[in-house]
């Protein structure tokens, strides 16, 4: 039907668009821009010509890891043990 149903309160209105200007030309692909963790979910593509075809895709968006903070505990003496600690939010 040449439109995207964004769902209620999804925040996708400004970030989703058809890849091709005219989806009736057999390509109803969509592009999700600026992915966010909250975009994780099940997306459904429903194409209707003579019949209706439906396909669902599960999208999982993970957070970009932050650079860990690392430090050593113990004395740096040859033959002894030290502990390397790393932490990331």
C-alpha cells in the first residue's frame, strides 16, 4: 500500500524509508537509519499484489562496547604473580 506502519511510540518515523522510491516496482525493502537498542524487535514485511505475502524478521541491536578501564594489582616482580583487572560499563 506504499506506506510504512511505524507502530505506536516507536520513534521510527524519521529513520525508516523505502530503499526504492516506488515500492510497487517489486522492491519493498526498507532502510532503518541510526539504529538504536530500542529498535530491537520483530519487523514484518507485508506485500500485497493479487495475494498477500508476509515475512517477519527479528532484529537485535546491541550496544557498542565502551573502551574498558584496565589496571594491575600486585608488584611487578619477575617470578611473582599479578592480577590484571578490566572493567567496562
